[in-house]
């Protein structure tokens, strides 16, 4: 074995005890930088607008010298990646996480460009994803309780259906009057599915009541 600058020379010789000699030598470039990736593309599929999804891939140093990743550059909207700089010794690996957050109903195509000190730089990881939008439909859009005796209560319900492609997340359903009680204030409705919400009206005094239930900009009118 001998070392000459950035080269390592390893040799072997075999003697068969009959006067015949044979051998071989291998030269290794110790300055050689090579990188391997666990994935060449990331497909996020359909993600509801405003929600986020994460996928990760690994970067490995398969060369002899240190691998220095000096930057990650993203093309296309909706994607972020971290960490954007790191250094790896021989055989070390680093996980890179890509986050996808769609902001509109659209197909998102992009690339993650990885700049490093290897001969293959820059390398590219393909990115794809789709933003999906939920579409709530309320039926009926008004609840009529009619005449309710003071101290009594009546239950009526309305249906929330998601006719869109994204998951419908209802953060809060609220009423300004304490005379109306809502069975479910937080819910999640998958595409093509529906759920029923019950609203209980308990009259506390003799008068007419009118109320609006609100959630995420949608409105259901309740009167009695």
C-alpha cells in the first residue's frame, strides 16, 4: 500500500513456490466525490388546499472525499425543502424533507436542484402534486322549529355534504345565542361523503328567535 497525493495504490503478489509470480495493483482516487439518492422523484398525489404533506429521501456519500452540499434550489410553487446545506464524510447519509402545501386547485410540477462538489452536480429530484378543493353543500339551508313552549326543547338536523375533491375540515360551527346547541362543532368530511349535525333549540322566554350558524364562511339560518 502506498499513498501518492490523492491516490492510494494497493498491490498484491502471489508466489506459487515454483518460481512463478503474479500480482495486481489497484489505484484509488481519494479525492473522488460520488453521491447516491434513495429517490429520483417524489409524487405527493392529491392534497387538500391549505393542508401539508411531507416526503423524505436520503443523500449518501458513496465516494472517498467529503461530500459538500452547498444548496437546494426549488422550481415551481408549493414546495419547501430542508436542510439546504450539509457535509457528509464517506458512507454518511443525510435525510432531506420536502414539504408540499398547495394553495389552489391546480397541478404542481417542480424540481429540487441539488448543488454539491461532486462531478454529477447539479442533480435533480422531480416533484409532483395536486391541490384539491372541498365543496360543502348544506341541506336544508334553514331550520324551522315553529312554536316551542318555554322550557321545552326540539331537535332538528341538517346535512353537510362534501361534493369536492379535497377533505372538508370544519373548524368551528357556532351560534351567537345560547338557546341553540350544536351537536358537532368540529368535523371532517371526506370527498363524496356527508354527515348530519343536530341543532337543539330550547326556548328560555316567550318571543321570536332567529339565528345564523356560521362556519368557514358558510351560513345556515335557524328560526323559531
